């Protein structure tokens, strides 16, 4: 049998372990978009050495047992009207809302999965120093709903690898949402922003006093 002292030590240890298990490694934080912009580290960008293949993407997704790639898992998750998912994760039917250009889409083939912060932009902003494994995690990030977004192929290809100083969604009414998701993604992955980008974000945030950014640091 445990002595009273030993029982007390065991109880204290269990309490500490329980507290540690219940405490998330990275707690989510919510800020106004204007405040969030001030949290971005400012640094010059460089695309030297960039190769899209450095980011292994559209892997087996969050649930490898479902037979779906990351792309298809995002399509299924973001569908307003769920599609039919057949053998080998073949998607038919369904309906999606492309918020960049405010368009309904009824065929998965008409959609791209946009990296909110494009792979090339992430490389410029710090991902060039990451391991291959971390770049893969970034390219397939389903841990935040805003990291990957299903939008029309037309709007995604118009955006390409541009930041908000160079491109904003065609639908002006979603600009506040867009910059919040952009800034939140950069903060989630501890990416930097150059001076021109920060200036554009600051100007845009001035028109979005009620827009909030919620982000949680990536593991």
C-alpha cells in the first residue's frame, strides 16, 4: 500500500499530467484585422531557388483511409450541397460557392483549391528555410478552414502567386474576409510580409473595422 506521503505525490503528479494534457500546445487567438497586420514580421522577400515541386501537395489528406486526396477532401468539406463520392473518391454532383467572384459552381472540375497564401509567396516569406516535411504540411493544411479554399479556376488563376498588394478578389464585398484569411494564414505559419504587402494590408484593414482574424499556430 502507498504511504500517505507517496499517495500525495502520486496525486500531485496525476494532477500535473491531467493539466498538461488538457492544455492545447497552441491556443487560438482572435484579433481585429488591423491589429493582426501589425503582428506580421516585416522582411524583404526572395524567390531564389523556388520550385513548386518543393511542396508535395494533394497527398492522401487528413483521412488516408477514405481514398481521397487533400484536394477532394477540401471539395467535400466545402460543398454547400454535398456531392456523391464514388469508388476511388470520384466526385459527382454537388454545388459550391466560389466566394472570390461570388459564383455558384456545380462541377468539381470547374474548381481549383487555392492556397490562401500561394506556395511561391510562402517560399518568399520563410518557407524556403523549412524542411520538406513542413512544406508538405503547409501545402496540405486542413487544420485551418481558411488555408485552402475551393474557388473557380478562373479566379484562382487570375490570382496566381500574387499578394494583396497586387491582387484582390473581383468581388469587392469580400475584401475584408480575404485579407483576414490572408493575414491569419501568414500568422498561423509564422510567415513574413514585405513592406509593400504590409502597406496594402494596412490600407485595406482601415475599411474593415469589425473584421476579426482568428488563427492558431501550426504544429
